[in-house]
């Protein structure tokens, strides 16, 4: 077919307006010298291409009525889903299927493939686009001449042979043990492009019990309390170690090392959890008729939110594509990513490799595999021509106890009269009783000096700022002397003198709630659920009041963290708007009790004053704003 006849046929196959057909014809005229001899239209604007999109197809884009040059390009890669963004080296066109397109503008133009959107999210060609495909000519097979054999002569019948007894057939005896590898493994179906694949996938799976996750369902996340916060000074420096590399050779080869990154002083109550993930690296094969090759790897590691150990990457040969002639080699080199003083250890595997599809050039690729001690993983792979990239990722299993949660036990010590650093009558005995109610292991760590007690001093606004700051420091030192006598000389304290700078009252206002020192001790509770030191069943009782919508653990953490107004707003979302009911909830969470005040009980006057302070300072203003 002549070029003019081919262009006429293409123009006639486009069901658009006369102007659009002429625009497509003009665009093809620009690349006339580089067009294949036989082309056919397989996709028009707004339609799904016949047979999908394949490498070597031609994409034609025009812009009728706009001063924009048309595009005639050859598709050089598989179509890949992307949500869009700035990760592409061409113009942003929104979500859809992207492929590399090399422009065809003449023999003197060097074609540089660039990523362009060729299909929308429904696999249809965008407006003003058509897709052409080289026509495959039928193969002409010459018929071979048929020679007829001459008839054979008829010979006289031979006499019958004598009857002979049949010899019994020899049967091979069964082996004692079955042979390994007698049958080839079954071919696994290759995953397709039916589902979108994120370019960078980061999954964090916490607290998953054995058997609680369907391996095919993908990663999942379970809501827990706030993760434990341990300072770098308590953990010490992390030490990185690497074992001998595991090497698999052949046409499909892999090399990886097993690495560890562990702090020297990690608390013993932080138990390790084990995660097993699988991720895929895909390699485009440029030969027609050969699908994208897929190689699967298994990542296993143990973590406790601060340390990593036994981090290993293994090639899954049985699950990966088989290479009859091509060669794929990859190497994982583990190294520390976070600094040794960082409380959350991170390990980075540098990925490097070589993809040789035999006869179509060699593709070098590189990437990163980042593993964090909080259980998150991130994989990125790139290559020279975009042939090799990361594929799907999923968490297969996660075994181990839930992550420990941090609990902050606190107590407020009040001072009287105003302007003094003398503790109110009865407050010292209540402070000592509160300290005795702490868990025994927490008191052990306090008394040996490994867990400090935090003291925050406050003052009213009736004096100048510097005087109030010094007064709040003296009050904190008074509380420190009391606890030092109870906990011993090895106990450590951290003092902060706030003065009047965090007071919630106007200037020149004397307020008992500001004449205080807050004593707080943060510690870890195994199992991920903080339990107040005032006995079991408190959270369940509070949950019955708040309902299933409100996160009770979060509510208690807000109150005990000094964010009572946020806790009130959280309860308002459940529909609790009674001022006394809201005050009771905050009071219960602060003191670890679910029963109303009874006149005559120990500390009734102080507790009643605290209840009124919660109502007037947090509940009433929050209700007024809402």
C-alpha cells in the first residue's frame, strides 16, 4: 500500500469532524518518512483501543484551534496506572495509564521517550487522540506437491505363526522414598494490570495477632494507644551489624545480607514483633509477544518501635518469572539510615542490578528499601529507560504482642496561703499515697534513677513575672524534697518553672488552681492499653459512659496530658452536652475513678475544688464556644 493510500484509509477510519480528520492527516504528514508501511486505526477518541495498548503502537495527538504542535510518537513501554502528580517527566494530565512515547518528527530529530498519559482511568483514549498499530501481514505458505505412491503388489497369504505364551511384563519396583523434582512445578498465572498500583507504597501494621490477617487482603492497620516515647539518652547509641551475604546465582540471581540495628539500653519490657512482607520488582521485556517479567522477594524483620534485628531479603524463585534466555541480577546492601542516637532505628538497603533481555540492550537499575523500627517499609526502584520498577507490595503476616503504650501518671500538689511555697494541709500524705500506688516496676526504676519524675511548677498572676517564676521553682523544689525522702537519694527529677506564663486567668487574679506543682511519671504498659493505677475495670466503666464512638484511651490520654479542653470536645462529638456530666468524665479520667464524690471521704474538700475547677476552666468555656 502506498503512503498516500494508507493515510487516506486512516483518515476515513476516524469518525470525527472534517476538521479533526484533516488535523490528524496533517500530523501524520509531518512524520511521513518514519511511518511503517502498513498502519491501521485501533482506537479513536473516547474509545477503548482494540487489543489494548502495546509497545510499537503509534499515538497521534492534535489540538484543533490551538497554537500547540501535534504529537506523533511511538509507544516504547507498557501502559502503567498512575494517580498523576509531579513524578512524571512530561506534562501533568491527571490520573490514568501512562507509557513512554518517543516522538517521530524526522530523521534529524533524536527521539527522547517521555511519560505521557495515553488512556484515562476507564482505559479510554483521551479527546483528540487516536492509536495506530502496524498491520501484521499474513504469512504466505507455499503448498508442497503431493506425490501418490504406486500400488503395492499383492503377495500370497503367509501361513499362520505358531502360538507362543506371552512373556510377563517387567514392572519397575517403587522406590523407598519419592524422587524430588520428578515433575516440573505448575506455572503460576502472571498478575495483570487490572488494579492500579501505587508507585510508592508505605504500610505500617501494628499489633496483629497470628492468623488475624488474610494474606490476600493486603496490609491493614489496627488502632492502638499513642506509641511509647523513649528519649535517645535512655536508649543509648544503636549498634549496626551485618551478617554474611546470601547469594543465589543463575539466570535469576540475588545477593543480600542479614542486618541488625539495636540500641544498647532498650527497656526489657519492649518485646519484639515479627513482620513478613512480600514485594515485587517488574522488568519490561522489549520483545513483542513476551509479557512483563515479575520477580518476587520476601522481607522479614523483627522490630519493637526502637530496634531492628534479623532484617533479611530472600528471592522467591518459585513465585518469580522463569527466564529461558534473559538474565536478571539484583543486589541488596544493608546499611544504617538513622544516626545511632536516633530513638527509632532505620535500615536502608541500597538496591542495584542488571536486566539483560538478550539482544535488546542491557538495562541498569537502582533503588532503595527503607525499613523502620516502627514497622513501616518503603520500596522504590528506577532504571535508565524505565523498564525496571517496583511493583505491588503486601504484608503477609505480623506476629507478636501489641506495642507497649505510654501512660503518664500525675498528681497535683496545691500550696497555701497565696504567695508561699508551703504545701496545703493533708497534701503531703496524699502525694505519698499516690506514689505508693504506682506499679512496683515503675517505682523500682524511679528509685534506681533510670526513670525521672517530672515536676512542673505554676503560680498565680498577682506578682510580677520574674517573682512568680522564682516562686514556682521554690514550690517544685519543695515537692522534690518530699519525694526524694520517699524514693531515695538515687531518684532523679526534672524541674520546669512556668511561673504565671501559662496561667489561664487574667493578670492580678489569685487562683488556687494556679498555686500548684504537677508531678508526672511517664512509663510503659505492655499490651498497648494504658491502665490507670487506680485498679482494673476503670476503662471499661468509662467506655460504657462515653459509648463506642469515642476512643476512651485517647480521651484519658488527653486529660492526663493536660489537654482537658480537647477531651471535652471529643466527648461533645458523642452528644454528651450536660455540663455536670462532662465535668464528671474529665474528673474520672484525671483521678482514675468512676464514682461520684461522697462528703466525708478522704480528701473530699480538695477533690471537690478540683471538680469545680474542671467545670469552670475547661467544660463551661468549651461548651460556650461550641
